[in-house]
């Protein structure tokens, strides 16, 4: 049980983050749910409260905005001030274009969200974890943290960066009880492809056609597993693939 733990989940309005919100609420954790979609978070918070009777704080926040991230994470009200577990999950892909055809704004959005956003949130949270000498950060990487595919070069580069950040964080907290983990899923059926193709449902559905992708719940279970190991065990990195998805090369 995670009764007295406060868990900050970025990207909690959809997909893997939303599934994590359910898994952690079921374990009795207090949740800080972060995303840009305030209305979705309000609905999710009300469902979680009625199902699991847990405390929820809604954080309408764009992780790419460094000042807003600092302001909101340093002014949390008392039951939520000490973050025990941070799930750095907010992220996206934009476009599936070859590097010589891609749109620079798409690159910037991926880099700003997947790398800089993760850094802005981590900077505040990890400093407090070091002060309290406890805590756990779980970064959402990807199979794309390990290998590149055509059209996904910049998305993959951002996830390779997440891998570097995970490894660096692990080194920086070495000798403390703070844990840093990375969860690296293959294909998961969420809104990820709809976002990548900017609302083109046919293009998004084609990605999952004749496949049996992972579910957001598969990943949430793994995140929960990482978060509930004994104090001396740190899951440094875990790769989860669907059986008929892209294999590890
Ligand atoms: N689906 C896959 O196949 C797959 C595979 C490997 C890894 N991943 C990774 O898993 C993570 C979650 O993706 P998902 O598959 O669950 O996709 P999703 O359903 O599209 O969820 C993405 C979440 O990120 C949030 N988000 C995006 N930009 C944000 C920003 N600037 N500030 C705050 N929140 C932001 C979205 O909320 P708002 O739009 O409300 O802000 C949403 O809650 C991502 O890091 C992704 O790279 C996904």
C-alpha cells in the first residue's frame, strides 16, 4: 500500500498517465495530476475520489513552461508538498516525416516537452527529494530510447535523451536512498498516435491495425511494480514489448 505517499504524475489526463493514476489511487496514494487539459483532470479526479477515496490535487500545467512549473511545484498546499514519487510521463510525438521533410515546429514541441519539460519538473522535485533524503523518480522512456526508426528520428532522439537523463540522475543520487527508474514501453494503444498525426484518426488507427499493442494498464502495472519494491531494490530500467510489436534490435 502507498497510503502515505504523494505521487506526482505528469501527463495524467490520458493513456499511460491516466492508467497510472488509477493504479496508484487503488493503492491509496495521494495524487497530484498534471496535464494541460484542466476539464479532463477535473473529471478524472472526481472519478478517482469516488472509486478510491483518495486525496487529489489537480495541476493544470504545461511542463514546457519553466516558470509556471517552478511556481506551481513550489507552492503546493501542505498535504502535497513532499512528493515521494514522480512519474515523468508527459510526452508526445509529432509527425512521422523523414528528417529532410519534417516540420521544425514539430521538433521543437517534442524537444520542449519530452526533454526540457521532464527536466524542469525533475529539477524542482529532485532537489526536495535530496533534502528529505528519500524519493523515487520514474521516467517514461520508450523502445525508442534504444533504437531509431525512419520518420521518428527526433522523437527517438528525445527518448535517447531521457535515457541519458535517467542514467545521469542515477549517478547524481548515488549513495542516497533515492531511486531513479526508467520504464521503456514498445507500442501502447493510447492517444499517442492521434496526437502524432494531429487528430487524423485513420492514420492513427492504421498504426495499430492487425497488431496487438500493449495497453496503458500494462504499463501502469509495471510502473507500480517499480514503485513498490523493497527499499534496497531499484529497478534501473525495464523494457516492455508486445509480442507482435517491433522486436528489440
Ligand atoms: N503510446 C506509445 O506507444 C508509447 C510508447 C512508448 C512510450 N510512450 C510514452 O509514454 C508517455 C505517455 O504517452 P501516452 O502513450 O500515454 O500518450 P497520450 O495518451 O497522448 O498521453 C500523453 C499525456 O501527456 C500530456 N502532455 C503532453 N504534452 C504536455 C505538456 N506540455 N504539459 C503537460 N502534459 C502534457 C497529455 O496531456 P494534455 O494534452 O492534457 O496536456 C497526456 O496526458 C509519453 O512520454 C510517450 O512518449 C508512449
